[in-house]
C-alpha cells in the first residue's frame, strides 16, 4: 500500500491554473497533489549573442524553490550567492525539455524564459514544473501568433513529465515526498503527447534496477503522459 | 484623480490568507490590491553564534521577487549570484521592523526567519510584506506558546506598514505602481497598532518636501495603520 | 548630560578640507568631531548604458570603511568578496541624496562618482559623508563649468545631512558613537540648504516614537542644516 | 558508416593506467580512444558534518576539464569563479554512480573524493571518468584494507559507464566527438558489472525517441559494460 | 635628468606620522613624496585555526587602494566582489615581509593584522606600505609589552622597503609614477635595518637586465634602507 | 647532502614532451624530476578590448594545480569559486615572463594564452611551468608563421626559469619539495637564453640573506638556464 492510499498507476490530483499572475506572457500554477509550482513564460525580442542573425529563437528555463517550500527551511540561494547543483541540474533539464517541444526556426529571434518557482514541495517538483511550463509556453506562443510577431506555430508536440519509482518492490507513478524519500529507484520521464521520449533519467537509489523494471516504469510513465497531456489541453481550451 | 479612482486616503483591498502553504510555522498570502506576497515564518531552535548563551531570541527577514513578478522580467538573483542593493535594503527593513514588535528576551534562544517573496508586484511590496509577515510571525509565536516552548507571549504590539506619497501635489495613501512611478515623494511608514512610529523612510523623488507635507503624509499613514491592524486581527481571529 | 558635554542642539566641530588628495576632480576630508571621511568626486565623460543618448548625466556613490576605522577591526569587504547590507544601503542613500542636489539634464552625458571612505568612525559617518560629498561634487561641477564642458550650473540647491536621536529621553543632535549605541531612536535627515527635506530615515531602536518626538527631532535637524550649509559655503569660498 | 570506421557496437580502444601520479591513494589515467581523463581517489579520515557519528563513510566526486582539453579553449572555471552547470551536473553523476558501487556502512567514517580531470576530450568524458574512477576507488579501498583501516571490503559490485546514441538512424556505441555533435539521441548508462542499471540518462537531441530505440541502445550498453568491467579487472590484476 | 629633478640616489621626502587615527593599536600615515598610505596594526588575541595551541603568533596584511587614489578612478574591489591579482600579490608581500621582522614564537597566540590603504598613489605604494607598516607594528608590539600581554620583544630587526629601477639607462632610487611608468626595470627590495635581504623582486619591463645592473640597483637600495630605518626610528622616538 | 643525493649545482632530470595533447596550438608535458606540468598554448585571433586597433598582440597565462597533484588533497578552486593568492601570483609571473620573450608588435592582433596545469607537484612547479610554456609558445608561434598569419618571428630570446635556495647553509639548485619546505631562502629566477634577467624573486624564509648569498644563487641559476635552454632547443628540434 502507498502512504497516500493511491493505486500504483494513479496520479495525484493535477490542477493547472492559467493566468495565475498578471504580468507574464504565460503564467500557470501547476499542482500535482500538494506540490505547487508557479511557471511563467517571459518573451523578449532578442536572442543570446551566439545566435544573433541566424533567425532562430531560444527557450531557456530557471528553477527555484522558496526557502520554506520544504519541511525544513532551505538557505535562500540568492542570499548565499550560489545555486545548488540540484537547482542548476533541474533548470537545465526544464530548458532542454521545452526546447524539444518547439521548432526554434519558427520562433524568430525571440527568447522565451520559463521561470519555475516551487512554492510548496511534496515530491515531483521537476516533473510538475515541466508540465506546467509547457502550458505557460503555449500561452506565450499563442500571444506571439495573435500579435502577428510570428506567423506559424513553432510547437511540434506538447510535452509533459512524470516521475516513476520502485517503492517497496512495486513500480509506482508520481511519487510524493513520503514515497520518494524511501524509493529504491527514481525515474523522471519527459515525453511528447505523441508518445516519444524526450528525457529519461533513472537513478538507482539503493539497488541497481533491471531492464524489466525499467520497462515496467516506462509503461507507467507512458500512460501518465496521456493523462497529463489531456489535462494540459483542457486547461488551454478553457 | 488617482489612476485607480481611489480617494486620497483610501487603501487598496487588503486580503490576508493564513496557512497559504503547509510546511511553515506561519504562512500568509498578503494582498494589497494586485500586490501579492507570500510571507512565511520559520522557527529554528537556535540563535546566531554572537547571541549564544544570552537566553534571547532573534528575528530576521529575507525578501525576494520572483523574476516575473514585475512588468518586465528581472534577472534571477540566485542565478546572478548577487542580490541587488534594493533587495538587501528591504530585507533589513523587514527584519528591523518585526524585531520591534517583540520582546526578544521572551523568545528564548529561538530564531524566527521571515521570508517574504513577491509573486506579483504592483507597488508597495515592502509594506505589504511587513504587514503580512507580522501575521505569519504571530502564527509562529502562537505555535511556540501552544507547544510550551516559550511561556509568555513576546509580542509587545502588532505592527503594520503602509506607503504614502505626494502624487500630483496631493498626499495619497498606498500607492500602486502607476502612482509610485510618478510620485514626487515616497514615504514608507511602519507603526505599531498602538500608534507609535517604528520606521519612517521618506524620499524626495523630484522636489524636496516640506514639514507640512511630511505631517500630512504621516497623518494618512496613522489612519491606515489602524485599518491594517484591524485586518490583521480579523485574520488571526478567523 | 551628553557624554561629550555638548548641548542637545550642539553639533560637533565640523571641518571641511578641500583638495585633500590630488587626483580627483573634487577631494574633501570632512570631519564631524572624530568622524573622518574622505569624499572624492570623479568625472567620467559617459553615462550608464541605459541612459545613453538621452543627453542627461548621472551621479552615483560608493561608501566604504577602512577595516580599522572602528573600535574593533571589521572584515575587509574586498577580501571577503561581498559588501555588507549596511554598506550597500548607505551607498544608495548618498547617491540618491546627491542626485537630488542637481538637475541632471544640465549635466550633459557625464557621470560623477562620489567615493566616501571612512578613515575614522565615531558615529554619523553617513551624514558626514553626504555633507562632504556635496562639497566634492561642487568642486567637480565647477571644474566642468570652468572647462566649458557644461554651460549652465546643474546645482539646484546645496544639500547637507545630519543625524538626530533621542538619548535618555531627550532629542539630541549629531550623535557620536557613545550616544548612538545607546539611543532610543535614530533619525538621519538630508535637507537642502533652502530647507526642504530630501531624505528622512528614522528607526526606533528600542521603543516606538511619537509624532511629537519626530517633530522635535526634525526641528533640531533643520537648525543644523543651516549651520552645515554655511560651513560648506565657507569651505567653497576659501 | 561511422566517422571512425568502427562497427556500431564497437568500443574505442580502452586503456587504463594505474599509479599515473604518485600522491593519491588511487590514480588512474583512463583513455577511451582520444578521450583522456586523470582520475584520482583521495582518502580522508573524516566525513561531512551531517554524517558524523553514524559510523558510515562517504564518496563524492568533482569533475573538471583543462581549458584546452577541447578544440577551442574554454574559460578556466577557477578564474571565472563559477563552475558551469554541465560541470556540476557531471560531478554529481560521478559521485552518485560511485556511491552505488559501495556499501557505505563498511567504509567507516572515511571520505573518498574522486577527482576526474579531463586532459583531452573527444566525446564520452563522463563515461570514461566513471569507468576510470572506479579503478582509482578500488585502489584506494585496497589500500584501506591493507592498512587495516577497514576490515571488510565495501565494494558491492564494480561499475562502469558508456554512452550510446542514435547516429544517422542507427544505434551506436561509445560516440566520439564527431558523432556526438551530430547524434539524434544521447544516452549515458552506468551499470554494475553484474548487469544492473545504476543510472540511465537519455536525451533526445533532435527528435523524440521510441521505446524500441531505447531498448536497442540499452542492449548495446549492456554488452559494452561487460567489456569495460573486464578491462577494469585486467588493470586491477596487473 | 629625473622628472622630479632628484639625484639618482635621492629618496623623495619621507614623512611618518604616528597615531594618525585613534582606534588601531598602531596607526601610521606614511608619505613617500606624493604617495600616501594609511597603515594600521590591529591586535587580536587569537591565531588562525591551523596554528592553535602552538603558542606562536601570526602577522598578516591586507592592501587596498581608494578608488580615486589614482589618476583615473579604479573600480572599487569591494563592489566588484573580487580583488585584483596585483592587490593579492602586494598583500602577500607585505605580510611575508613583516613576519620576517618578528620572532613569532615570542608573540604568543596573538594575531596582528596590518591594513595598508593607499589614499594617494604616485609610485612605490608597496614599499611605502611596508615601511609604514613596520612602524605601526612596532607601536602595537610596544602596546602588548606595556600591557604585559607579552614578556619579551619579538622584533628581530626593523625592516623597510624601497623601489629601484633603471630609468633611461641609469639606476635610480624610489621611482615616482612618472618614472615608474617608463622604467626598463623595476626592483622592489625589502631589507632589515641590519642590512640583510628579506625580499628581492625584480622585473624586466622592456629589456632583460644584467647582473651588474642588478648589483648597482641593490647597492642603491642598501643605502636607502639605512635612511628609511633612521626615519622609522626617529618617528618611534618622537 | 641533499635528500635526493644530487650535487648542489645539479638539476633534476628534465623531460620536455611536445604534442602531449592534440587540440592546442602548442602542448607540452614538462617534467623536472617528479614535478609534472601540462603547458598548452592557445591562439585566438583577437586582443583584449584595451589593445584593439593598435596592431600588437598579447600573451597571458593561467596556472592551476589538480586537487591531488600534492601530498594532501587541495580544495578545487573552481568549486570554491575563488583562486588562492598563490595561484594568482604565479599566473601573473608566468604571463609577464613569457611576454618578455616576445616582441608583441610582431605578433599582430593575436592573443596566446598559456595554461599551465600541474598534474604532479614536487617543488619548482612555477619554474617548470615557465620552462615548458616557452616551448608550447614556440610551437604556437611556428604554427602562425607556417600559416602565414604573421610574417616575422616575434621571439626575441628563449626564456627559461629555475629555483635556487639555501638549504642547510649551502646554495643549491632546483629544489624539490623535501628541500623547499626546509630551505632558508627561496629564489626563483627567469632568464633569457642569452643570459639576461627577466624576473628575480627571492624570499628569506627564515633569516635574511646577504648580497654574497644572492650572488652565489644567481650564479647557480645562470648555469642552469643554459642547460634548460639547451633542453628546450633539443625538444624543438626533434
């Protein structure tokens, strides 16, 4: 039995709230159960120096956690003057994942920055962030299309992300903190709505895992991505 | 006429939501109109090295803005590795103000850290932060009293804060961004509910101001603090 | 009785020495009693990137303390790689105050940087710094006028600054360290020679202060600014 | 055809030189073709503060590249004062992977730090680093056993790592720089010699990849790990 | 002819003012012509962690320049968050030199920090700093002896420093900025009053120098150190 | 007797291996006994901003040590975010020394960066680095000449460097770590092959040294430079 009483293949309640704050071109509050992340998409009409003049756009991401988004207070990275390795790693993952959703050639020389700030953490913050950031990105893209800044939609396929793990010997979906801190294996999967893999990051926390276990986890992830893509679409249609 | 149509002595709608996130000992979302700040109070059973063994407690604060809490995206201070001067200045102001609310001798050797993170900015973020942080602090103190960690309530007087300014020649209360960016004078006032001044910080943005103008602004602030203290008490009683 | 034997409304001896060092366009040693600050004004024929092409000038300031300007040695900020919050806060105050003395439109695209370095501290370093920096600024402006770089004098009004406090229940002027470390309230006031307020920053160190106390302190400040403005003018005339 | 003329499942020449430098408890030069990494293991008789008194050991890793290990000179991270995100990410990967090789309870309160410094890069530096670091770690462990510092061997299973990718539509093993910079998918796999997965990190560089492609890549990796584990054992036996 | 009209073996006017500021255990203003440096000695009753319990003392130094001590304003290192290489190098030189003046075993577990801050630069700041720092150090030592904190005088020999160079083919003493910026060779020499070498640092700025030139420069330095040691003694006796 | 059994005027075995790594325009492994340093020369077709348009080139250097190049592991400077003072000082020494070997006017607007990374330290790393860096520089220069990027050879004279010291009262050449850590005096000398001094840096570690001792050490250095210059030439000819 899972601590939350969920079935092995059951997601937590997923809520996606658009227009959560008013300034950003895309602003989403995404909730996977008690994990809550504010994802904003900011559009700037320029690209990094190394890309100037190529006619292509750029997508990048930054991730952060409010100091008391967690059970015990974490040091504020801005005050310390240094981001933790974990923060840098997740920022890079989000950026790579969202770039995979777009044809950057169709974005023009615009940069979209996705800021994902965790206001409450209960496991799975990076997968919630990617899932929410896609919706914020889509809103920003729709704004660029509506304004005529870009002519064709650069989105190749929606993307979403989910964690899977092996908890007490059983592959389970969407681990919350109680499970995550005790799981044998932790796998984060980013996929397109069309079913392709964008990122697969699996770590054996205790014991090495087998190819069979990996495939069982990937199957769970595949099912979940369908549900998350549906939730994203419902939010964008509302 | 004010851009918002408010009367000169009229506050924006003030909303104080307790228990906004689940981990902190005090967690408040404070809204002054479209300005929204998450204020959390975190309790740790220790004091900074220079205070050890004195039996007194400590209160400190850190302020931050999400990169896209503002009209154009600000650089993420954690990524840059350095806080702006304004951030440092406001963090210090919040900390000093909240320490003035307490008798630190009654807090025992505990530290309470107030994190004030702006998720949407529309002027007056520091005064909203102080007003919300007091409620988070009160919740944390009540928790310490309930747990028996401390025996007597260290709160000397509730405190709250408001901005006042001279906009187009008229002293006005609680400036939003549209007013703030055009005001001649900007005054931030922190007061006790009992009517004493804790901090008075006034800056002439264009022309120097007179003693009469200062007194007119202070009178507006005094009235507002009463309303804010009532809103704080209502929130704490609910 | 004040530790120094001064009357409540009595300034310490104020000395302003121009041309204290030889390289800067303005170089002043300002002394408020035992507080000694070197203030230099450096002119550069350019403005920060965000102001280019607007035809306006800029004034900025940086404050520092020699490590042993104080009773016990402070860490050298350059060696630590980080300025203290207090340093940043005072630098910003000095810059804002001096900008208020000028019509930046008449300065052309020139930047004047005011460096205020405390070589001996005995309370009131920031107010001494502002008072001395004005004289260094005036010397630099006069140099620009003499060289024909600018045509009209951008100085709107001289400015000066003083601290006031409530010491053992009595409002007193120009606190030295012995008083400052024990005062109930600390108020720093920047004014124009013409009597307008530029900055008012008051902090209750122990107990909140009343409007009457504030007004008594402001009256003391107003008197002092007249004396300081006279001392500045005497120095500039010599 | 691969640029190097290798078969899809063919590794580059692997060379493992022990005792490459004289000071470290383990010192290995590992070469995967033209990729050359110095891996040292340093033993210290203490653990990080958060682990003190638990009787367990710790393994950590740091990765770096000499500025001219690459085709164009990279900035020296020490001079810049900041490690790149990629550097941090790889350091964390190496550390996690090597910890998976050990039962930390059998290491006593000792810390082993693995420094992996790339002196020449031609693709696959992180997998070469992990493969070489294991040998340096084994040497350090053997030294601790020989000295009687620890009584039982904490190694659970040797580990090694290899990259796999999809190059021009074909899954290929051990990509060199010419392939890596053009691959559609990049997968890094860390495995135990016994055939269990420790880390699986796959990224779609251009197009999303399918479960079939993933499984084909994992099969290649599985074969390669056997060869690498044999090379490690041969080096340790010599 | 030298720009200043001095003879090749002629020092600039040397002035040493003790008790220049009031807080430090030793405080000296040293002037070599227009080069002016404030040197303070601060005593702390502790040693760095790596020396604890050994009964020996420590002497260290930090060097800085006020931003406008030079002809064009230098960036403030504290604001930039990083000291220049030159600053670090000179700090280390001053510290090493002053340690050579003392028998650290006789200092007890005390640390003396020498802060040398250049308020006006005209060449030779490091040699002026060392010469002045010795006097500040001697004052601090005398204070420790007078207070009975230490029993025997740890000073082995006074030290002083001077620059020598080859200017337009002629070895000259104590280069000012006009000479220094054009010299072929720059040699800084630290010596004991007794005539021993403590540091010799020579750099060929344009052409390599010969052993004969080196010896001619060292002879000039030797003569100068005698004069400087006499000036130090006169100051200490006054 | 020296710990190594060498004669006072005997160098350790010197080995210079060109083309040690494949990417750099010059790449040398230099060995002075057990001291091993990788020196690479990287050419970039640009100069620092302050030199643009002058037609001259630039040479700069950076020095580093692998964390476990030494007997006990040193902190990784890149991870700490700060270079030690010693590192900065040696980097500057190498850069100055190599610039002295060239007529920068003949280099065109090209920058050559010399990276000297110590992989194994046993005393004398800075002198080995300079000696090896010269060979890497010569290779890079020869490449520029061969490619026709520059027309005339900018090398004025080869340079090399050696350490000398006073060990147990006797001047000895090329100190290894066992001697260096106990020497009374440490002198690093950089010379041209033609016999001119480029840098002379001597430090009294225990007792001040005399002019006679200095001259004895310089004579040893002079002899050694001839041998090192021959070894450089042999390597370049092979």
